[in-house]
C-alpha cells in the first residue's frame, strides 16, 4: 500500500489534523493519553528538550498512524550522534507511535523510516521507554531494519479486573492502611475524597495539588521537583489536564482529613486504564500515610467501575514495592540509520551484546 506523509511541528498542528488525530486515538482501544495531540503539543511547547515533529501517515484520505519524534543531540553506546527520538517524558511515562490496528504492517514502518530520511538528519531512531505491548515493537521484527531493544526499569500496574492482583494488594498493605485510617479519623476527623473532573474544577484541583506537593520533600530547595517550582512543567500539566478533562479523561483527587486537604493525585485516562501522573501530600500528616489512603480509595472506586481494567503508575517508584503491584515491561528501542555513525552505533551495540555490558534488566536483545 502507498502511504502519504505530512510532517508538521507539534506546536503547529492544525485543527483538521488535530481532530483526525483525536479520532484515531478514539478508534484504538489501547491508545495512551500521551499519544493525544493535546499531550504531544503541550510537551513540545512547555518542555523544549528538543523540538518535536509530528509525522502523520495517510492511506488515501484516512489518517492511519502518527509518529511524533524530536531531534536531539545525544551520546548513545558511547558515541555522540543525532537521534530522532520519541518525545521524552520526564516522569518516565512510556512513549509510543500511534498506529491503526489494520495498518500495523512492516510496509508502513519501512515507509515511515524512508520518509524520515528526507525530513530528519539522524543516525538513530529511538523510543527510550516503549511499552512491551507496543504496536511499533510488535511489527518491527518483520520490517527488515537493524534494531536493538533493551529492557529498562519496568512500570507498575494494578489489574482491577484480576482477583489475584487485588488479593496481593489486600493482604498486609490493606491491614496497614486500615490501621492508618483509624488513626487519621481519631486524630483529625472523618476522611473524605473529592474528585475534580471538568476543565474549570480540574484547574482548581490542580492549584490545591500544587500546594500539597510543594509542602513535602519535592518542594525542598535542594530538590525543587515540585511542579510549583517548575513553570514549564506546571503549564504543561495545566494544559494537558484541562484538555483531557474536556473529554472526560482527566481528574484531580484530593483526600481530606476532617477539613484539611492532606494528599492529592493527578490521573488521566486512556481506554480502560487510568494513568497516575503525580502523587503529593502534606508532610504535616505523614504519620497517617495520606498518599496511601488516597490511592486505596481510588483503587476501590475504579474497581467498582466495569469500564476500567487497570491503574497504571507509569514508573516503578520505591514505595510501590510494598504494594505488591504487577510489573509491565518497558524497552528502549533503537533503529539504526545507514549513516557512518549509524553503522558505528550498530557495531557498538553488537559489541556490548557480545561482552555483556549492555545496560538494562534481563540482558540485551539484538535483532538485525
């Protein structure tokens, strides 16, 4: 099949392409929130690690795939090089190409790579945090292109439709949370959760979350990882959360102990999965485990919703070990271009594979 490609800067995606892109996301059951035009455009505008180009593939008049990549200068396998990279997410949320199921073919992947040759000067195409169940990873082995994929730190997920998954959570951790809940009620009064789910309420909830998050270690001057101290990231989340809230796909949850807000979280929805973006709490209430109490309340709520299948953390924070959550595989996928440096990169990757120095969990896997 012949494909036609249109390339445009992410911040300049027009209304027609944006609507077609959103409709494509709606058609793909497992489309992640990070694949939406609102997310990609906001990341390009407020997180300028590298300007992102959107490469849209059409079959006739139908949009069938979207490949957002940013061109960055990097050092890979010890070699300085130019990389066409899936948009970086600072919280390690996985990035992926968006491909309609009936066009997940080697021919589309080869056509996209050929198109990139005329649009982007790069030695390597890289998706540094690609879900194992990615459409791109699924099709690439049949495309005949030299590539490597390496396991990187996994993400954590709760399958709320699986009795086994929920049972692992409910053993010791649930007993600990029951004890903390009793302590919270005794010391501060009844617990209640409030959800902000439409664009204007989401902004109000986000302001409340910013205050909670900055009150803890993320707001300390030697860290400054709280959104309140990072203007670009704060604007990014405001744009993404309000944009997705207009589609019923974003919410801010806040836990109150008595009359005091004690913890909050940001969540966005893609298909049947809620993705938790950030969690923060008031350090004053640390002894009652406010973040854990809020997460438990959230899990109990979504488990009762038959349209929800899972809750995804995006990363694997240390505290999630105590919750005995399931793991989701993530890989660093690299496709080598036929440039001089591209061939050097491929040789270096093969050398790492032979001597066992490749980074990643579970060892490298090389395909060519």
